[in-house]
């Protein structure tokens, strides 16, 4: 089912059956994808990394993720473009910028708890019903349900990733992730992002410490590595061009950075694929 509005608004809902990967070959500019797996044993390679997804897990993708389907069971597929609903412009409404989408290097994955499953099931059913409507209120209804869907997912993500309860600290993490996504090619230090956030590097590091996972520097390095792997695997650019693109004037410095993170040199990584 597809909704196409008068000014290129695009929303697609589809139930993917086993091994159905045709939708991943279609490129919709400015689009975001939400996959809800209905069964276990889903194997996907995303940006060169292998993932296995289980029943009632949801993963969030942008148009820039490179997806290869190795094994896929029944999956609920939702895709929308920026014209239909821009999560950046409507960040105050849904709060998913820097979390579910445009969040530096991490691949956002949530698990729907049993207590919340009915909410998601009802919302999906309402989605499918409204997709059949043809009146002038349809787009408003669909946007409202998408907003609700994203809010439910954002709440679960924050809870499962143990985000700080303080709203200001949680927003700083989101803003940091989004800034890294925007500037990782030109800004490589924690202090540069701390300055953009009007915080000290120590304050920023202490906030991330509450998550109990990665440091701000690790997020920056992982985003650079993600881009390097994408380009080495999926583009025809030379290693020197890739190094320059992500901010390295010295190819040797880039090679040392890549090997430290990946365990092999850029040339070996490229040859493997």
C-alpha cells in the first residue's frame, strides 16, 4: 500500500513475506524506513555488518544504509519521505532525531515488550485501514499515526538504552549524535562538538558516562569508520579519495586509524569485497 500526495508526500506500508527484498532495491530520496520483524531468524547485512533480528524487534534505517537480505521472515515494512513527515523539522513533536534516525554510527534497534505489543498492533491496523481512505483528511490522519508510532518507538529506545532521566541531558546526547552525523567529516574531536553544544568536554563525557556504554570520542570514531567502510565496499573511489572525504589529508594517518579500528588496512578491507 502506498500513499502519494499532491506535493510528493510518500508513505508505504507493506508486509514482506519470506525472502522478499525487492523494496530494498527501490531508492526513495529523503526516505526513512522502519522494519518490524514478526518472527525470529532474520539475517541482514547492513553497511557490511551482519545482524540477526528476532521476533518483535524493530530497526530504523535511512536512505543511506546499504541493506542485503540474507534471510527474512514475515516483516512489517514502513517507509516515508521527508515531504510526508520530516523528523528534523518536527523534532519537538516526536523527539527521534539523533536517536532513531541520524544518530551517529549506532544502528537503532528496539524490542517491543509484551506489555506494549497491543499498542503497536492496534496502531498498525489503524494505519492499514486509513491507507484505504480517499478523502481530504487522509494525509492528516496518516501523519498523526506515524507521529504516534515514532513516539512509542522513541520512548522504548530511551528506556532500553538507559538514557538519563533528566530531559536536558537526554537532549544533549541526541543533539551530539545529530551533530556528529552532520560534521563527522570535518570535526574529529570531542572539544569541537562540546563547543557547538556550549558545554565543556568534561561535562559532555560525564553525561555519556551515565549511559554506561561508549564515550563521545568512540561515537565520533565509529561514524568515521562507518563512512569509510561504506565507501570502500560500495563505491569506486580510491583509498586516498575516501581518506580526504572524511577529513584526512594524510593517507597514512587514515590507514593507521582504519587498521586500529577494523584490524586490517583499508586496502585489505577493499580487496576482501
